[in-house]
C-alpha cells in the first residue's frame, strides 16, 4: 500500500468521524427535550464562531509567544529522528507507478515550462488570484447584501411628502415668506402627525407604519449683526429674552412646569471627542454654510394642544425675523416593519432679498444590524469575508516579516492600506452599534418630550459607506495588478503607461477650454438659467453636455446675453469641445493602442507558456483526481482500435483542410520562423519518445501484475543448456 492509498485511508477515517459527530450532535439537539428559537440558535452559532476566532487570533499567538520565549531562554536538546511505525515499504510495482506518473508529467511539460523565473511568477500569480479574487467576490457580496436598493423609494417619497403640497399638508417648497413657516409647522408637522389613525390612536396621516421617535427640534442660526452680503458671518451665541430683547431675565415659571413659553435658547452640545469628531461639520446651503453645533433651539411638545400653543406663542413674540439666517426642522422616524430609520432635516434659508429658499433632506438608514435581524446567507458571507480578511492580513504580514524591504514596494503599501481599511471598517461598525444601542435605551427610558439625536449614528453610517467605497476601489486596483498575466490587461496597462504624457497634456487643454467656455456662458446667462447660475455648475454643465447628456438644457438658456453671442458660444461648445477635442482625445488613445499592440506582437515568444498552460501542468493531478468522473471513456462504436484511430485522423485532417481554405497556408508558414518550426518539430519528437516510454512502463507493470508475485517480482527464467554467449544481445539484456 503506497502513500496515496494511505492518504485516502486517512481521509476516509476523517470523513466517517466527522459524519458520526455531526449526526450525533444533530440528534442530541433535536431529541434532547429542548427546542431553541431560530434567533437564539443563530446567536449561539455566532458566539461559537467568535470563540473560535478569539482562540486562534488571540490565545494561540500568545501561547506560541510564551513557548518561543521559553525555548529561547531554556533550549532543550533535539530528539533524535525516528522513522514512523507502520509505514509500508515500496515494492517494484510502486516504483514503476511513480515512474509512470513522472513520465506522464514530463509528457505535459514542454520547453517553455523550463523557465523557472516564469514558473515562480505564475505560481505567485495563482496564489494571489485565488486569495484576492475570493476576497473581492466576498466583499462585493457583502456590500450588495448590506445595501438595500429599495431605500431610494422611501427617501424619494419622504422628500415629496414634506416638500410638495397634498390634500392634507402644506409643502415646504411653497414657503416663500417667513410668516408662512408657522402655517407649515402647524399643518404639516402638527396636524399631520396627530391625525386619528385606523386603529384608534394618533399617528402620521401618510403611513401608519412610520412612527416619530421623540419630538421635533426647531433650530435657527442667527448672525451677530444684521448681515448684508454673502460673506461668512459670525454666529450669535448670546441668551435673549422673548422677542430677542436684552437683558435676558428668567420668568417665575421657568424650569417649573411650562416648556411651551420658553424662548429660543442656545443649543447645548456636550463637549466630547466623538461630538467634536462626528458633529463638527457644516450644512452647505445655497447662500452660506451653517454649523451643526450651534444656534438656538426649541423642542416641540408631545401633545397636539401644547404644540399648537407653542407655535402661537413663538409667532406672537416674533422668534423669526429678518436676522434669522436659516431655520432647521429636525425629526427622526422609524419603521418597525422595514427595520428602517429615516432622519429628516428641513431647512429654510432667509435670503437678503426677503425670499425663503427651502430644502428637504432625508436619509434612510438601517442601523439595527443585530444577529437576530440578519439572514443566514448574510451571516455566512460575513463569516467567509472575515476568514478571507484574516488570510489576507496573514499573507501580507508574512511577506513583510520574511522580506522587510518589501514594505517599501507600492503594491505592498496597497495591501497594508486594505488591511487598515478593514480594521477601520470593523471599528466603525462596533461604534455604530454602541451609539444605536445607547439611543434605543433612551427610547425605553426617556419620556415623549425628549429629542433623540440620531446624527452621530448617521455620521458613522456615512463614514462606513465612504470606507466601503474606498475599500472596493483599492481592492479592484489590487486585483487589476494580479490580472496582469492576461494579454488584454497587459495591453491596456502598457498603453496607459506609454500614453500618459499625451493624454495628460490633451486633458489639460480640454480642461482649460472647458473652464473658459463655462465661465463665458455663466456671465451673461447665470441670472436667468439654473444650469449656468454658478461658475462650477456652468463648467459641469458644459462637461456633461459635451459628453452627449443634454436632457436638462434648452437652447433658450444660451440666448440671455443676446442671440448672436449665444449662437457663437453654442457653436464653440459643440464643435470645438464636443467634436474636435473629444475626437482628438479618442484618436490619440487609439493610436497608442495600435502602437502597443504591434510592440506586444513583436515581443511575443512562442517558447514561453501562458498562465493557463502553467495551471494545466501545475495542477494536473488535482484536476485529474477532482474531475475524474467527467473523463471521457473509450467508446468502440463497433470498430477496432485501428479503425477508430484512422477515423479520428481523417476527421482532424478534414478540419485542418477547411481551416486552410479560410486562411492562406503560405501566410501561416511565413508567420513562423525557421527556429520556431524546428522547435515545434523537436517538441513533437520528444512527445513521441515520452509516449513510447510510457507504453513500455505500462507493459512492464502489466507483465509484473500478471506474471509476478504480490511484490511484482518476476519468476526466475528456467536454466538452459545453451551457452549464454550464443544468446542474442536483446534477449540477454531482457533477461
């Protein structure tokens, strides 16, 4: 029994043992008298996986570190080598079988396989392709499964419900003056959210599945002085009495019972590291940028009557005036059926012209991602992704450990960046879970009059999306490096490398012309056309119009500065930029592609093997053992072996003759040089000799199996009276 039989025996024992353990564990779990809920059982499995990760990622390295320190401090004598007991001895037939496998491998190996540097390169590519390819697929599946594409419709509907007029509500897009904001708050934010529902309780009129969490927060930002112009103002932080009067004096009922008659007070934000990191950002308005941390706020009440009284009080004391720069209406809603949060920010900007500019912003986020709420498929993909990330990090660290100089290579830095991004992704997921859990605890304990700020989990979720985007981008770049064995990727890469100077120069020319045309169009048309209202927007409009996207632009938008000037600018935009420069750009790329293609054909060497040929030889045994059931068996089809061989040769000759009719054989011979034809002839001759050696070994194995003993030894020939010197040479060697 050889080593191969021994490995099959060990594998069979392992399979039987694993099957018995799995069946016993399943039967004990089913018939032991207790039944777990699916969520609880899922939690138990995840806990077991986490324990294994903790053991192999933390405890095992600590154990090996202690053993290494112990061995380095108190070295022990090495034990003498002892051969394993029970290892079978090799007989003659086993050696012949090994020889047969070696000859079969040599039959597949050509002269191109002798290039050791190329073989090592292909070996590294095969390992990287398996690791990076599987990690890329797992990352794509994880991103696709975690992102719900249906959330767009919810976000779009929320923007329509709060922005447009309906039969019940007043749209924010119809707020043109300051005094209309009070009507909007009363109709859309109070009456609509306290409408009688189907089940007898008050809820949102549009969809009863959505419930408002906490109360609505009103926050306004005011400059110190009456601001004139569009420069960056200094925001006010003083405390005022009602009607924004000084000095501020505290009423006798303050902090007693009534919050209805509180004026706008400065917003209080706890100074902490996370608040400074996550909430220290600006809202980019149409005119100014408004800080998230700052301004004056007031919280709405939890009942309809008190909310109406509060709006009337704030309207009577003029809490909105010409010095109000922007008003923010913040609320958070939750849908238990869809497990979805919606954070809505309604903004009204007070312009120097006296007209209000509204904006509705909604974010639909799924922040409750516990084990119970995840599907089995998502948990499995998450587990596979975690394992692949560990293998990826292990390979990178092992490479740097054995070759410290590799840390300065560009692609090694890319690998380290991928590892760092995965660590940041894990930290952000944990932080988002902690923040969401804290807010849910506040939902359980707080009263209805509190405002629950979900901005911190939302910012973490947005950072998660950004990190995922960078991770997908950089992983794709790394996979591009692995795929350089293919001629298509080599062609494209060499073209970009050789054409980058011309492409960059032409790109700068196009950018300069684009900016010039965009600014020229913005000056006469900016006050009347929204597509040219801003310099940057005008340049972007010219760019996508030159690319062929003209859905939102009208010819009349060019003619606000005069019809003749508009026609001239339109002709310059269309013919100079869209037709001439873009076509020149494409022509330059096309010329470099042709030049690179010619150089690659000249440098191509038929003696070097391709990556697929390397895989076919390197993993021939693996493919042969794995896909043995798919091998074609010999079918006699009622003929002898010689007749079948003759028919196959005739079929191949017919196919070759048809191919020669399509292609000129003289051209095919001209493409091959004399050295290449000689190499092909020598390769065919070597294969014939290898086939002859394989047939000789197979005949000898058959002879020893039929005529020999169990060890393959042939019986000794009978003694003869003839003189051995009279025996022919071939029979003497045979004996």
